[in-house]
């Protein structure tokens, strides 16, 4: 059995304590390093998460903008389509009114066909609709112009017919009766005298002419005097009657006075 001195024993005990403290210090250091490494990992993870969150937010914003752009484009397209539909409907409505107005006057086939084509506007692309609107409006303008020409021709024909009727002896007498009453207040008694007077002078013929130079229904001398009533005095019985009634009113006061003078002197 080996024996140890008290001093040797104290040294060994001291050495054992020292080694124990060293091991504890190392263990603490290792634990601290582990903690620090863990914290660093957490910090890096948090930073990474933050970056990812920021990136995600940016992508969300960009994605929102990208999503909004098609929506805005769709809104504009819908508004444009609505305007185009309204233009087509307005054009069709106006054209239909013209078709009704010109019916019986002209051939509106071209305008009708344009309206039929444009009526499918909801199935057509914008360019085609615009083209059909222009085509329909042009056909509409042409139809209106043609119908207006027909109306002018009809009015001219009516005027010519009325003038021709007024230029007959019966027409001239009817004109004279109406004018004498409306302009001078002369009734049937005065017209009776007038009828006798101008029957004697010209037979109520607007082409009557006397070698003396007297012309027309009232036998104005010279006939050019009647130009004061109208440039058409040679061909229009109404112009001659207007001048003749004015002459009788100025010179004799009434047709019966003019007739009395004609009977007594054979002229008036």
C-alpha cells in the first residue's frame, strides 16, 4: 500500500479542482458560443424573412398594377363599344326616318341596304361599324338631296299648272274676281261690269294684241306699261290683271265707271 504525504495530497486536490473549473469554463464557453450562433441564425433568419416580406410586398404591388392595367383597358374598351353602339343606333334611326320621308319619291334601295348591314353592328368589329356608319350617312344625304329635287320639280310643275290655268279666260276671270274683292273691296256688281269691259277689250285673253300697240287682257297702251306690275307681263295673266285693276282704280274709281266710259267713248 502506497502512502502520500499531507502536502502531496493537498496538491492533488488542488489540481483536481483546477481541472474541474477548466472543464466548467470550457463548457460555459461552448454553451455561450452555441447561444451566440443560435442568435445569429435567428437574426439572419429574421433578416431573410424581412427581405422576403419586402420582396413579396413589392411583387404584390407590381402584380396589382399588372392586374389593374387589363381592368383599365377593359373599361376603356367597353366605353368605346358603348359609344360605337350609340352612334350606330343614332345613324339607323335617322336613316329610317329619311326612308319613310322619301318613300314614293325616289328609289331608296341603297340606303335601305346600308341600314340592314349596319343593323348587325353588335356582331361587327369597330372598323366595319365605322365604315358602315359613313356609308349609311352618305346614302342618307344622297336620298335627301334626290327627294328635295323631286319636291322642287313637283312644286315647279304645280306652279306651271296653276299659271296655265290662270292664263285661260276662265282662270283669268276667277283671278280677277278674287283680286278685286280682296284688294279693292269690289263685290259681284263691280265684277259684272269688269267682266263686260274686258270681254269687250280682249275676250280675257292674255295674248290679245291690237295694232295700235294695246296688249293683254286690260289692253294696256302700250303693253310695256304692265311691266310695272311684273317682268312677266307678256306671259302671265295674273300680272296683267293686277296692273289693269290698279289702272281702273286710279283712273275711274270702279269697274262700273270704267265700263260706262267705254260704252260712251268706245275706249277707257
